DNA sequence: GATGACTGCCC
DNA sequence: ATTCTGC
DNA sequence: GCAGAATGGGCAGTCATC
C-alpha cells in the first residue's frame, strides 16, 4: 500500500467539473461541511450539487437585480408596464420563469418569514439578531436592512443558482435554511442581497402586482387582455403568459375543467348606485369559501387560495357525491354547525378548515356543512358566460335544498331592504346582492356582486398602547391597543388592536400620545389611558390573547371621543353582554 | 413532555 | 377580512 | 375607480428549547 496525496478539490474540479467533484467527495464519505471547507465553495452551492443539480449556468443574478432596481425606481404604473413588457419580450429567460421572478409567487411557501431572514442576515453580517431586528423596526423592511448591513461580495451568482437555492428551502431544517440563505447573502452584492431577501419573503416590493404584470404581458405578446385574464385565473399567471407567448390561440384553448381549481369571483362592498335590478339576493354565511369539483365519483375541494381540502372535509365530499350531476363545479361557503345543524361562530370553523389532515375527533366536535350559491360547470359544459339567472335553476337541479344558500329575486330597493333586515335579524352576517344578468368572472372582483353588511354596535374604549408600523409606516405608529374598564376591580382590560388609521388622524393622535407616554418598549409606546375612541367590529370572539378574555374581529375606529374620559368608557360587563347576545342569535 | 417562536392560511 | 392612498 | 400596501383576530403544525 502506498501513500498517495489525495487530489485537491481544484484538481478534481478541473478533471470532472465542480458539480461532479462535490458529489465525488460526498460519495467517498465527506460530510457537507467538510466539502465546503475543502472546496471553498459557498454552502448553498454544495447543497445544490448534493441535490443533483447539474449546472447553475444562466443569466447573472446581478442583471436581474438591476432590473428590479429600475422597476422600483420608476413611479408610474405605465412606466412599470413598459419596462415589464420589454423584459418579457426580450425572452432572456423562459417566459414562465420571468413571470415567476416578477411575482415571487413560487417563493411564497418556503417556510421563511421575518424570523428566518433576521437570523440569516445576522449570520451573514455577523451582527447580533437583536441588532438586525432593531434595524428592521427602524427601516420597516428586511430588503433594505440587507442592503445596509451586508458587506457585499463580487463572486457571480446566477439566476438559476438563486432560484433553485430558494426552492430548496422547504425541504431543509430551519437551521439549514438559515445556512443556505446566509450563504447566498454572503455571496451576493448588497443590491443582490436586498432582492434575495425579498424573493425569499415572497414580496419584491416593486410597486406592482399580478394585474399590472398581466397588462404588460398582454402587450408584450399582443394578446387579448380578457383572454389572458381568464387563462390566468384558471392556469395561473406564469403558465398563462407562457401560453400567450406561443400565441393567442393557445389562450382560447384554456377552459374550465373539473379537478383544476381556479380563482373564485369576488364581490365589492355594497354601494347603492351600483345595484342593477333585477338582482338575486342571498344570505351571507360566515364561513370559508369552498370550490367543489365533481368528476364522476371523484370529488375535489379547494379554498379561496386554491389549497386543496378534499381529505380534511370528508362530509363535504359525501355531500358532493349526492349532487345530481356526473360532473360539475359548485361555488359555496362551508360553515360550522352544531349537532342540531345551527351555525357556529367562525372561530370553530377554523379548527376544521385550517388543518392539513383529517382527525375524526375534531370532526365530531365541529361539524360542517355547505351552502352552495353558484355553479360554473355542468355535465361537460362551462357556465362562465351563462348569466346568473340561468345558472341558478341549474344549481337548484344539482344541489339538494338543504345545501343551497337561501336566496330570492328582488326588483326594487324596498325588497332588498326588507330581505336585508330579515337576514340581519336572523343573525346572519349580511346579504349578497348580485345582478341577475351577470356572468361568472373568475379571479375578478366586480360590481355585479355586492356584499351588504349591517353596522354593528360600537364600543367606547381607551387607547393604552401605540405600535410602530412596518414598510412605508416604519418609524411611525400604525395600530392601537384598546382596553375597556371594570368598575369593580378598577382596572382596564385589553380587547384588541385597531389599524387602518389615516395618516391625518394618526398625526392628530400622536400629538396627544406624546404627552401620555409611560414607557417605550421594542414594538411601541405604552400610554397613560386617556384617549377614548369609538370602535365598531364584525364580531366579538373569545380570546386568550387579551386580558379581557375577548377580542374584536375586524375592528375599526368610528371616531375619536374627545368628549369622553376613561371613567366613561364601556365596561367589561358590556362586552360580555354583547358577546352573549351574538351567540344567542346564532343558537 | 410542555412551551413558545415562527409560518401559513382562513376571515 | 378592511381601509387608506397615489395615480 | 383601480391597484397596491399595510394592517386586524385566530388556529394548526413544525421545530427549537427548556
């Protein structure tokens, strides 16, 4: 046996290429970290090679990053459209990849959030996580933080390298996610780092979203916008754009098909001047949107965000099996009910619709049923362009009555008003008002569907804390913690936070807050309880999060009560009463 | 084994 | 989910 | 009026840590 100096990584890489050299070392028993040390390659690249990625050659990531910079630099949407359109026409990358790189959509479920980014930036910059987080609070956005604290390297990253590294993250343990991200960030220039962070968080902050991209693509490929929009709702934007780049005829071939989820149509808030009679009015149920697809004996269920729920809601699958059609797509609301079939509060429903797997115990505790209100596909035929008045009879012939949303036709404002009052008095969330001649437009929010909700009671509460905002509102207050009083205990109890406060109002409030600061902590200022606001809400929920034991669902400020003092705000007892009166109506 | 941070997804 | 804001 | 940005409550599930 002779002692031979083992070949260096350089020698190996020259002989068999970087990827093979890495895999060779792994094969002969080197650990990942040892390969990193031996090869001098960044961690993420070793991981990619380990995962059998052959080549990382593609466009330089720095070019993409400067394109992002140009996009975020121009203000007007028209200008953004033009830039995007030119980018798409250039075909420097496959069209669907370009679209994905502009929406960041494929990077939305990486298991990466602010916490992971904070730790990755800390590791890459050798700052402490606390200091990184402090910068985040100051600047409001982690992309900017990356730009500030990364030292910047000039070793060339490719688009493919970044893309694949990010897509790899969900399969790694959290610790390794941080290592891969930090490796990318250490290899990147500061500008690149900014966009790697934003891609990983699934939000590029370029000042445009899917709709602008869609318009740009329709120009770039010279296709009809409606056609592209339709195809996008069914196939997703990236695929629709790829088809558009082949030719408009490809878009015409895209049709609704049971088993393939599409983005549901949405409603605007009710506005009197938007009502076009005759209308169909329906009860609005407080549940979750659910799309039921039936293809022979097979049933598929999808949520509003197209998450498949077929395995989690077997009762609904059973209900769909009973539909009087071989193939259909039915749009409905899934709601939680007690054992007598009476609606339960929304909170209970979450225990059934959020889990990813079925558990019979939960199913027994919270039962569900559906209320169907539309049908968009029936026995091999798409009903998208069939008017609502013709869809309703088909729906009624397919779905048994107990699973149909209650509704009727109205021809005058008076009838709508009456229907609404009745629905509210029966404890429903409100009503839907839909133009009878409206077609079903997937993925769009249109004024042909309107939702009308009652004004709820209001509560006078006191502001006990103001929280710092993020993004554009970094360094300013953005939401307020509210409390009610208990006269017996002479104490205040928190009931939730409100946001959506206009700059104007916040400016005025800030002047008063500045006089009332008790102390500052990391996420805001604690206040002497003096400022009284009147808030409304959609519902009062039980909550372990707030000291009152209750929380407001969808709270909003009605007005500031300068005429009231803390001693005059509403009491915990009143909250309890309001809560009880809600549940009484429901059961 | 309990607890808490973090993420994703319902509204 | 809602609300505010710039275009 | 549209599109975008920023914000609310709450539950499940995963993973790290105590």
